[in-house]
């Protein structure tokens, strides 16, 4: 059992003696989370700070002095993040090109006892992700994307398809890989729905689904074996009816 404490600001001149400044609030209520983080960013040409609540939500804001105390003023609404099994995000400081780079914890909350599975740890780290913040319709939005440095880990190209129309529904049938990086660019102007199944066995598979009407991609892990079973719904935007994954 643990208790998530409210977020408070302290200052220090020597990193030994600390002075309490203020509590961070949102709409009159205390802001709370594990693994708090604050980083700088620019949204629509304006410099701001961002509070990260373990990577599950973000608040845009600014620091200011009020009656001799340092406070963090939240601007706008909290932006809740729903990206599946990703928690306790940590961000890198002074990343190249001033990028915001985060890694999260993929914890085992599926109900399985990791010790019974022969594991001596609980969960994995996500791959490093670049986080982009932007404003749309007056609301804060975020984009997560694998960092470009991961391209340095790529080996040989094992499958390349450049066809006007994909007729073979089993194009990956003979591809046997444990770890791979897949890039797709598809014209979905005449397609409303399609599915891709990965790591297919007799009773297991992981399914990726595109739904044009809902404007989203869904990752279904309910048949993916002994791990957390979820439906991950990711909104997508199409440019000229082209879907990029």
C-alpha cells in the first residue's frame, strides 16, 4: 500500500537546507501524482513549463512569485494521457536538439505473479520516446514517437513491399522475427477497416486494427499470452487519405 502525496514546491540555495514555497493546485484542488516532473517547452511560440504527473497527465503552466513565494500556475486544463501500459515516466534533461525525451515503466498489472512466471523483476522500460506538445482547439495535446536514434539499431531489411494494391493477405507469413521495426504507408481512400495479426500461434496473437470511421488504430493484447490484456486506442490523422504507422 502506498500513498500519493500532493505536489509541493521547495527551494534551496545549497541543496541541503530547503524552504517550503507553495502547493501546486488545479482548479482549487491539490495536484498529486507519483514520479512528478517539470520541463520547459514552447507551445505556439510561447515559452512555458510543463508538469508531468508520472506521464499519465500533463499541465501547462508558469512559475511566478506571489507574496514572496514561488508558485506554479496551471494554464488551461489537464491533458490526460491514455497510452496503455506506460507509467512512471522519466524525462532526459538537455537532450540533443532540445527534444523532450521520456521513458516509461511497463509494469505487470495483469494479475499474474511475476515470480510464478520465473521472473525476478516486474515490468520493462519502454523504448525512449520523443514527446511533442501542441495546442489544438484551445486544448493541450501530445504526440509520442520513438526517438530517431533507434534507427541506428536496425539490421538488414528483411521485407519490403511497394505495390499499388496489396492482394496477398498473408504478406508476413514467412517472416519470423522476435524484434522488428515496421513502417507502413497505406492509401486508405477505399478502405474502411483492416487488421494485422502479429506473433500468431495456435492460441495466441496480437492484433492491430485500423478503423477509418473512428479515426483510430487499436492494439488488442487480449490473446497475447501472459501479459496485461488491454485494448489500446490511438487516434490517427490522415493526410490525403494516407495512413502512416
